C-alpha cells in the first residue's frame, strides 16, 4: 500500500485521517493519501512565510537553477512518473509519457528561463521618470484538478516559485501520487524547506482552508466552475488575486472548404484525447450542412478504431475514467442525450474489459447526433469520451451556435479560407482559438477563458503579472 503524506517545511508529514486512493482501471484501492484541513494548512502557510523573504531575495538565476535541477531529475525518472500518472489517473501510459510528463518538465524549464528574462516598464516624461517594480506576492495557493495532474500542478507552481513566491499547493485527492513524488525531487535538488508545501485532502477541507487563509495572497485555481465560483465568493472580500481556469464546452467548427484529410484525425483527437477529460476538448462538433454527413461518417468510423484498454498497455488510446462517480456522471449524460432524442452513432455504454481491468471505469467512445443545441449534452461539460454533432447552414449561424453556451474557453476552426478564419476567430466568445489545429501550445501565449470558463490568464507574461504585484515609483526630475 502506497502511503502519500503531506509535504510541509521540507518534511513528509503523516496524518490522523486518510483517504483511499483507487486505481481507476481496476477499481482497487492501491494506497491512501493524507487528508488535511485547516491545521495542516496553518503549518504549511507558517513554513512558507518563514521561507519567503530569503527565497524572494535570492537571485533569479539561483531560483531558476533549482527549477532546472528538478526538471532534470523529473526527466531522468520520466518513465516512472508516466507509469505512476497512468495508474493514478487512468490515462494511457503512452499519453502520460508523451504529454503529461514532458509538459511538466517543459513548464519548469520555461518558467526557470522566464525568470531570467523578465523586465519592467519605465515611463519617462519631461518632468519625471516613472518606473515599475514587480515584486513577488508572498505565499500563494495553487489548487489543481485530476485530469492532467502533474502537468497542471507544475503549470502553477513553476511560475509562482520562479518569480519569488512561496507556495502552498493542493493536488486533487483523486490523483495525488505524482505530486508526492515531485516533492521528493524538490528535496533531492535542495529546494529550501517551506518554499513548496503540499497539503493533500478533500477540496472542501484542505482546499477551502488554503482559500480562506488570510496570509495566502493569491489563489491560482484550475477545476470546475462550481468550485471556482465558491473560491471567487470566498476570496473576494479578502482582496486576494485570483486566477480561475474552469470548465469548457468547446466548439469545433468545420467549414465546407476544410481539408478533411487533415481535419478528421485532429477533430477526433480533440474530442477524445485523455478520454475527453481535458478542459480544451472539442466536444461540440459544428459542421457546415453540405459536408455534414461525410464528416459525421468519417469521424464516427475513426472513433470506432480507438483502442479502449488497460492504461498500462502501450496500444491503449482510451483509458479509464478517473472515478466511479465521474463514470456514472458520464453514463448519465449519455442516457439524458438518449432521452433528448439523440441518435447514438457509436458507443453509448460502458466498455467491458477483461482480466485486471474487469472492474475498471471504462466508457466506449461515443458519438451522438440529432440533438437540439439547447439540450444538456450540447450545453453542459460532460468531460468524458462523448462528442455531439450539429449542422449549420451559414457562417453567422456557426458563430451563434459556438457562442450559445455559458462557457467560453476554447474553439477550433477548420477552413482553408484565411479571411474567414480571421473573421470567425474575432467573433468567437472565448479565450483561445485554434485554426486548422487543436491544442497546439506555446507556453508564452495567454491561456484562459471567459464567461463560466473563468477569469484571468496563465502563461508567459500573464503568469508573471499574476504572481507579482506592480509598484510604480515616480521621481521628479
Ligand atoms: P474540482 O473543482 O472538483 O476540483 C479541483 C481542485 O479543487 C481539486 O484539488 C479539489 O480538491 C479542489 N477543491 C474542490 N472543492 C474545493 C473548495 N471548496 N475549495 C478549494 N478547493 C476545492 O474539479 P475537478 O473535478 O478536479 O476537475 C475537473 C474540472 O476542471 C472540469 O470542469 C475541467 O473543465 C476543469 N479544468 C479546467 C482547466 C482550464 O484550464 N480551464 C484545465 C483542466 C481542468
């Protein structure tokens, strides 16, 4: 049995209470994780406060060197981390090896380099010189979800640390394993005690204690819209800085002039990567009427080739859903789609595996057509291997359908008409638009959504601005 402890002030700290950790592919408990609350958060914040002044004053090059050391150690143990992530989350090991862990390494290296290259503005005028200082905030809280565990954990803590803050972090209670392994790397590299603290446990206890702590100056949160709303409500009266990266119901818009040979594999990838458990997944596929039947048929045929299997099997493309509750939620959404008149073109039920995975939480990749735009499956985030198809006649109708949800995270447009691509991109109500691609990431770009997909942006300069406070100095000349 794995035993996953808190990481406070450089030490692994045991707990009076524990939560079972279950391998989604088998349904078996393989370990237990510490269940913390306000007491542990109090200790972690105190350690982070003690560590902060010297961490903030350290030359950026030293902070960067420590982050690069952790990245190097992670790269040396990539295979071990990829297997752990796959076991803990249910994702195919091939995906963890090529996406999750490499991206975690890239996050660390990117922000280590960024810390060496940031600069601030000066505003000279005839009678005065204004210049801006950017100072770290102090102790910040980083709360991450279960879908891309180490990838999103490092996406938050790397900029926070690189720009001179100390951190109290909380990974999801469903996927705590790689965060704990990451803490070992921090100690191996000599990260000073208290600079990074990890409190495990339930969101409503451990997470809420971080949000409510008066000395935590900012909260960087990725997770559901419901939790984001609670965090905004709780933190606003304390004037904490907030970055909220929440849910999505992202459209994939396919115009009749799209290069379908390129588009179809990418549309399927956008719908089903990581079992559809990515906030950016294109789960609503809007297709121009003249090519609707062709696109639906070709996509469905490709979805039928996706290999559902043991996440630890190299050939697996669709692994297990993260938890029994989530598995039931996804199957419930499919049932609701049936009741709403949806035509299930493929999938639509649990995938029954044999052997070690016989009791795992697998759902067949599912394609649904003929649903009205206003129904549950076309409005709410399912966060599973389920896509819907909707036809449109004209460009303005496509834009109206794309924008007709409460979310506004990402969209992708497939067209060979450059003018149309610019025109449509400008009118989409969301934070990220991809043209003829999906999830092609450059870590310098602003990342985040609007409406119920959250507020604030991560990445590049946005992360620098978020994790520092501007102070203007005006000198009369
Ligand atoms: P969640 O909101 O249930 O949990 C996210 C994290 O918040 C977990 O660590 C959880 O323990 C914690 N938490 C829960 N309640 C809390 C509370 N009251 N106070 C403080 N912390 C609390 O989300 P989830 O189910 O883990 O993740 C799935 C969601 O995340 C989906 O909606 C998905 O779209 C979203 N997501 C968004 C992005 C993005 O960048 N926009 C990326 C990945 C996932």
